[in-house]
């Protein structure tokens, strides 16, 4: 989303095929155009709050200050948040390029993979909150004390409100990447038990409150009529323990869509996209245009009076007309979709979705104690239906690849690979161009 490029473009074309390790350097070149640069070039104040997980520094990150290059080298005036994600260490906050609460006499020290007795203690959470990697850092005791899993939502909401209030006199762009509802599911005490879908649902309740804090701040400051608010997600839900508990309670975490996070089926990639802009976007309107988070770069260029056609080597398409109008023609002609597995790199064109392999290419866990549930076993658990799956497994005589008509069958119940060989051939050739 930040660069307007597919993840396969990263690492000089080798791509990124999963979450970055704790020691990763910044994976976006500091001279790469980002959505923050687009706004900054037009005089906007820019900030990123929340989950970063794009690395810091050049080469391996040794976590020594300053943590540069980082967000401030990609167009953001200000950064505050969780440097990796809420399920991975170090469990501290970073503000700009400094660790919040850092003490030179007690530096943060990476201990390596595994469990370490000398690691700094972190917030205790129950098993039903879902998996969290043990802390793999020692030192920075005071910095660790400032990070509490149960107050992250409150901290980020307050930071967003404070930053908007401080920058209300000029145009601004805020990128608020919440940890909600990524595991572990640790809603603040006041939200616990407020849903009917276990901790997973309670965490959604807190996310709803966070969005409300931001929109109410805009209203209080008299900015709501002249602010575009976009709410979306990076992927579909996953069937970890918290997700499974929510399903057992009756909550359909990805609706009736097939699949889950990390996989290339629709449940892993088709996500909510809600936009609000009074007087510009018709309230309650819907669009069936094919758009992607990578399209934000070109769209924000058009929004700020810059020419998106001037972009070179980008996958971003200006989809602003899909928000402001109701175009009859498809704006985006095709879309590349990347699962965790390289061999499941897939292509969407018009109504057709082509996957050049069996399965989803995502999580494969199938045992009740496993964190990374996914694939056929998880499909069976939620009552999903697919012509290549039987009793939670890929059939022995399943087709070698997959083709779906998403206009007629958005839930991907029937694989049409054998019925339309000419479409398969066309999409295979198109996929090869990537």
C-alpha cells in the first residue's frame, strides 16, 4: 500500500513471501515514492501510527538508536507505534527513531531465536488470547514496562486524536495501522465480555471504539466535512485459537468466503473497504469495481492534483472515480494476488480468478493445538464448500490448478479449470508476464 507496488517487486524482484524477521532492515528504499511522499510534496503534515513491521536500518537491524532509515525516511514527519507487530518482540514502543523509555545504561539487546531466561518480562496473557512469540530481548526494562498488550488500543487512539488536534490548522495525512484485530486478542478490560464472539469479538468492539475516537475528533475540530476517511484491512482473518473460538461462538470471521489469511482464496484477500467523504462520496453507496490497496498511491496523486500517469514502474491504478462516481467500465483490468507460497502467485482478470496450483498456498495447520490453522481443514471447520475438498482434505483426484468465476460464484465452491481451457491458457500467459 505504501509504495503502490506488488510485494513480488521487493528485494530486487525476489519478493516478500511472509512476515519480516525481527532483525530485518527497512525493506523499502528511502528514495522510493510512498503515499506519505505524495501528500508531503503538497504541503500536508504526515504521520504513521501503529504497526510498522517493515524493518529499520540498513542490513540487519541491531536495534541500536537511532532506528534509521525508518518511517521518517519514507515521507512521514512523525511515527509512533509498535515496531514489528503485537505478536512479535521487542514489546516496546518506538517514537520517530527512538525507543520510548530507552535507557543508555540498560540497552535493548537481541538474544536470538528461541526462549531465553534472561529475556525482559512482558505482559502476561491467557492462552485463549492466541499465540504470541516470547520476548527475545533483554534489557530496556523501563521501555518494556511502558508496553502493555491491554492498553495498546487506547494508546494508539489517544495518539491519533492528539496528532489530529495538533495539526488541524493545515492539510494532513494520517496512516493509522492498528494492531486490532491481529493476535494476541487483548482488548482493554472495559471491552472484555462486550461481544458474543469471545476475545476476538471483544477486540473488534475495541477497534470500533478506536475508529469512533478518530471520527469524533474530526467532528469536534470541525474537520469531518473536509476529510476523506478510509477504513480497510491488509488481509482476511486467520483461524488461530481466537478465530476458532469466535467461529464456535457463531461468528463468521470471513463471512462465507473460501479461505483465510496468507492464502490466495478470496477469504484471504477480499477485504472491507469503507470510504467516507461528505459531499463527495454518496453515503450508503456501493461499488463492485476491482480495486487494491496498491491503488492508493495513484489515487492519492490524483486527489492532490498530481498526475498519476507520471508514475513509472508502479502497479498502482487511480481508482478515485470508483469512490466519487459510478463508472460503467472496469478501472482496473487485472490484479496480481500473492499468497505466502510463491507457486500460488495468482491472477484476477474480470470475473475470472486463476490459481496455478492446488489449495490456497496459506496456512496448513489442521490439529486443534496448532496456531496456524488454514487450508482444507479450516474450510471444513467453518462449513465451507469447494469441489476439490472432501472431509477437510484436497481430493486425490483434485484438478491440478483452479479457475473460478467470481461473478457467479464468489465463494469459490466450484473449480472450473477443466471447463474453460482457453481462459486458463490466457491467464497462465498473463501470469507469466509477472
